[in-house]
């Protein structure tokens, strides 16, 4: 009979010191699949669908679907070294998310928020949340004008997936991704756009708050701890759209997997 320590050794026998592309894919898939499970008022959860267009099955399928693009992103950064073109794979992730399912753009925000974090993490071989987030502004300044075009293509595709054809916009080239988000923030009229764009321009203030709140949570249950973080974030930012908070919950789960690669995050 295998003991607990022997199981651990068997399970992690092929673990490499460097986080390999398939690790990133798996972490992304775990994070995006686990995010909608927790009970969160105003969101699709394990017990209820927010609406017919946001069924739990859509979130789970989309979460699995986007993994390939993030694996390819990691492989490209390792092969070509950053800076290199990256946001064509952001577009690919959005397109992949629709495979084998109905529904609309259920995880656009997750894709957009994860992309800078993962580029930062992989290119810098970072292992802590603070290291990853601290590098994001520098990383985004080193992206290309072609990346800004691909990000806008991704956003337009997401609008089309949900039938929001009136929200599509003309693509405008910017110098880098950070300047693009700054421009969009300055022109934002919808509250959701302001919160979305500011989260990246201001370098993830809400996500940083979430990491601090999580450290105060005493529950060992992932679902309950994510519900706790979600509720505390809503208390702090009552006007923030619930979907954006949920998107950042997925990022939080991803970062915790990076920090504790062999830990049992699901108990």
C-alpha cells in the first residue's frame, strides 16, 4: 500500500524546476474550471446559472479550451525569448474558448487578465505573486504594435461571440499594450470598461487586495475561501461588476498554483 509520502513522490516524480509549458496549460485550466464552482452572488456557480447564456457547462468547457493557447505562449517565450509577438495567442485563446459549446464570451476577462501575468511569470521565471505582478508594467511596455492589433481583434471577436456587434470598434494601432489600455481607460464611458482597463493600467490593485484577503481566510476549502475573497472584494468595491471580480478570482487561483506547485489546493 502506498503511503502519503510515497504517493507524493510518485505523483511529482517528473516535476521540473522550471515551469514547463504543459504546467502553465494545466494551471490555467484548473483555475478557470474551479473559479465558477464557488458560490458567488451575481455569478454562475455550481448551484445556479446566471442566465441561459452563461451556463456552468459553458464556463467549464471554455476553461479547458483556452489551455492550448497558454501552453503555446509559454513555449514561444522559452524558444524565442521575450520580447516577441504574443497577443496573436490571446486572440487564439478567445477563438478556442468557443469550441464544442454554445453561449457567448464567458471568459474574455480571464484571458485578458491572465495574459500579462503569464508573460511576466514565464519570461522572468517568477515564483511569487509579488514578483509576477511587479514585472507586468515593464513587460507590457515591451510588447509590440502588432500585439495591440491582435488584442483589439480578440476583443472584437469576443463582442461578436455574444452578439454585441454594436460594441465592435475600428482597430487602431498603439505602440504597446500598456499604452493601448491607457488610451482605452481615458476614453471609457461604461463602468465595466473603466474597472477592466484600470485593473491593468494600475497594475492589478484588486488582485493584490485579493491576495492579502486570502491570507486572512481560515477555511481550507478552496470554494469557501474564494467565496470569502469574492464577498470581501464586493464590500470594498461595491460598484465593480461581479464578472470582473470573478475573472480576477481565476487569476488568484492561478497565482496560488504557481506559488505552491505541489500543494493540494483542492481539499
